[in-house]
């Protein structure tokens, strides 16, 4: 599978967002949103950004040679992880702390003061110190370099992006700053809400972490294709695939690149917010159980059905006889989620 990037358009979008949002911190974690961590580290450098956020200590180590600025590790610091301890000793690395006991361990590491972000517990109930524990942070301030407080907000309950988070963000920010007047690092805030809070809290006192919206915010700049590997005409009733299911009509078995190793057939769970969405989910599940899952591959202007579950690096899809089959070697569109996809090739033809 190939991800083709309209580099000029992609970079123009990212540049516009960074110019519009003061204090923006790009996020590069996991599979690097399909682009790869090192590529995103290089792009963050080209954008002139001074800080890059990653998910884990291992990811921090992987991008150090590709980004010269500060590196924030988003997952809470774990004292029993030797990689986490090693990164906490690096003066370029800022670790996130969500437990008071871990602050104490960090304070006693020795050497230079570790740089820390202290996470405040939000309504997500995931990581962070509850409001009543924030005051205790003061006991360790002389032994640590407090880079700020971090507030990781949920998606809006009404499904409207991040709108509706400002009240919680402002409340927690003021609570934390009453303990120590350090910058507040936010995630999942609407641009207008963030800019308003940035104006209230003062210049240089806020930062906004952005990942998906920065790298994947302009879908038209990205195109994913798969290569047609083989095409076989089949007759109604002919058995095909590993599981030798009979075809229900004449047509073609089209073998295309991309399988479970690329993220094809894998999907992060989504929330069904209403009865209609639950019904669709139920219906889709029933079709999949019957071996009738719709593939993400488009041939002849429509998505085609899988013959069977995707293989490791290729998939079999069925094209009815009335549709002109693609040619071997042809590139066809495939719809994937970049956050779980692994591409064989990432190309930027317009950038050389």
C-alpha cells in the first residue's frame, strides 16, 4: 500500500495551523499517524517548533536524532521502567507525572533536576492528580523543574468536537495555577476556546498539543492506494479462497496489496451514540459473521466485498461480472485509518 502526500498542500495546512495557534506542540506517537515518527520529527523541525510530544520513552529515543528541541513524553512516568528513568535524566526530555509517589521518586533521582509536567485529573478519569492533591506538589518543587501543568480533556459529550470543554479547562487551570504559577498544557480544546484562555492566562502561559488535526487535518492532501496483484474470472458456485466459499454469481476475484499487516480489516472501536448507529453496527457485525464484510477497496466506483478476511499482506475482493475488472499493476483507492495503518511506501512526488 502506498500513501501519496501532496507535500506542498500538506505542509501549507500544517504551517497555517501553527501560525494560528501560539504555543502549539505537535504530537508524534504510535505509528506516527501513518507517516512515521522520524518523518514527523523532521516536519516539526521544518515548521520551526521548539517542542515535540511523543507517547512513550522508546518513541522519545527513536526521534532524538531527528528533532533538536524539547521532547515531551505523554504517558505517565513509570519508576519501574528503566527506559523511563533513563529519559527522565535527559535535559531535553520532559516527563509527565500523574501520581504523587512518582514525584517523590523523581525528586530523588539525583543529578540535574528532572523536567516534569504534572497532570491534573479531568472528567476523563484517566490519569492525573485530583484537585485535592495538587497542593502536595509544592513539597517537591525545589527538587524538580516544573515545566507546567497538563490538562487532557475529553471529546465533547454532544459529539461536537472539542466544543464545551472550556469551562472545565478554565476551572482546572486556575486551580493548578493557585498552587504554582506554571504554564498550562492543554489537549482537546477548540481553537477559539484555547485562544480565549491563552489571552486570559497571559502570553507564554499556555500550550496546546495537537496530533490528528495537525497531520491529518487536510484529507485532500493525502491519497492511499493499493496495487492490483492478480485478477481471476470465476463462475457462480465456484469455490474460492482459503475457506472455499462458493461464489453467488459470476465475476472476478481481485487480489490486492494490503492486509492485516497494513491495518486492513482492523478498526479501532467506535461509540454508537444513538439507536440508528447501534442498528448499523449490529447489521455490519451480522454481515461480517456471514463472511460478507465490505472492504475498503474501491473498484469501478464502488467499494467491493471481501471474499474472506484479509491475509497478512494481501486481500481478496469480489467484483461482479458487470463491472470492468482492474488490470494487474493498477493502483486502486483504499480507505484506511492512518492512526492504525502501516504503509509499504510513503511518497511525496511533488517534493522530490
